């Protein structure tokens, strides 16, 4: 069984296109948030109960986050353990630093935490989304994973550009985006201030080999991610402090 999830909500067109594309590979079960949960990150709901509503055969809507959906599906809702979790197809790219905010990628992260191989798929663009090419690529990649598996603790972050060039892909690492730090401050009709986060997109560091550079060049980007956030390059720095540690 393949479990399909997303963060755009159970009614998002990218989810239906993905589920349909994966159907020839195996039984597909969809468990997705009942509404948009973009930028939910890896949040899990612990302060209230969750409810799952059967929309139709093989399609469940959960009133929670993408992480809730995968956790609940694997540990409670499904009658068999999926061999693969695929998240998407997200409406918009998940590249560089944005991955840390992404509900799409977090659903795949949750699968890896549950010991299941996972792929996150995102369609770059701002409007007029067409998920056909991304769905076709995802199905082909899942066919390979079905045959070869994935290394332990690994999820694949796939980003498909608009007007994709060619049928292949490039193997990339996580890049860096540049953001403006603008906060928009306004006043509501009752005289209270409110704020919008979301600075201007100032582009990105165009470093070769990154996910951002690949998608900007019109190529499908596949980045292997893991959940170890340890900064291995800084261990030595801390070791030095620890050796000379002299509390007052
Ligand atoms: Mn989204």
C-alpha cells in the first residue's frame, strides 16, 4: 500500500493528480488534512482529539496537520503498513530554507520517523498550476523506489519547475533563499494593529548543485534529506569549549 498525504488539504487538485498517477503501482490510500495546512511545518496536535472523515473509498480527511495525518494513518487508520509515503503534489516549490516551514516535506519526515521510505513532491510556480509532469515524474520515481528502496533515514524532496526541460533530473543539495524582513503593519477597523509576515522574495544564492539553482534552470531537482539536524562542522568548536569549561 502507498499512503498519500499533502499540506494543501484533501480537496487540492495536486493531491488527486498524484493519487491517480500512483494507482497503477499499488493500492493507494489518501489521508490528508481537511483544509489547507501549508507552512504547518512538523507540528503535531496534542491538545485536542483528532477526527477522521471518510470522504469516499480510500480517501480520509483529518482535522489536523500533515504530520497528524501520517502518524494517525500509519499507527491507527490503515489496515496494512504502507511501504511508501508520498506527500504532494504541493502548490508551489519547497526549496532551500523553506523546507523547514513545509508541511509537505514534514509529512515525508514523519514517515521516515515511522521507518517508512518517503517522497515529497512540489510543483514550482505562482499561478496556473499544471501537475501532469510532476505526477508522471513522481510515479516513475516511486517505481524505482519500489524496486530499490531508499537508504535508511532518507526522504527525497522533489521539486518540478514550470516548463520543465527534459525528462531527467538533477541530484541536488539544499540551497539558500534570500528574504526581505518586511513586516506589513496595518490597523483594523477597531483601531488595533495587525501584522502580516512574508517579506519579499529577494531571489536566492545561485550556487551550482543546489535545489534552487536546478529549478531555476528548468530542471527537476531531487534532494536526499535526513532528520539529523546536528551541525557536524560545529562539534569541534563545542568540544574546545567543553574541554576548558570552568563554571564560576
Ligand atoms: Mn502547501
